[in-house]
C-alpha cells in the first residue's frame, strides 16, 4: 500500500515531524516516505561534528521556505531518526509542501 501523508504533530507554535536521515549521500534530497510514516532525507554531509544536522536544518528551511532559526531538532540529534520542530508553520502547510513535491516529482519521471 502506498502511503501519501507523513505523520505531522500539531504543536503550540508550529508542527513537528519525524525524519530519517541517510548521511554521506551523493546529494541532499527527499527520498520519500518510509513504512513508519517518517520522511526519508538523504544528506550529502557526513555525521561528524553536527554537519549532517546543520545540513538537515538548512535543507528543510529552504524546502519549507522558513528561516533556519525556525527549524529545531528536538530529539535524535545523534541518531538517524530525528524529531524536527518547525516553528510558525502548521501541519497543513507542511503537508501541502510535501504534496506539491510529490506532484512535481510524479510529473518528471
């Protein structure tokens, strides 16, 4: 069964989502949705001295069109599965951006 929505949490000041990262990849990109409803992202940066975490924050901020200061890794900073908080952006807005990504990637095989 194909999953279409990442599990998003509604926070007091924004939203939160689980992200699974693969560091040391050829490029930084969104891979898709995993079976456990986490967003899978490949990162070009290595997991050394916080480089991968900084790359994740930069990438998500650019993708979601918010300042990097509004993105925070609230759990899992040293692991591959992370809980990421996005301040000032509700779950519907995040889901809309992910839906747009899915639509554009399905048009370009």
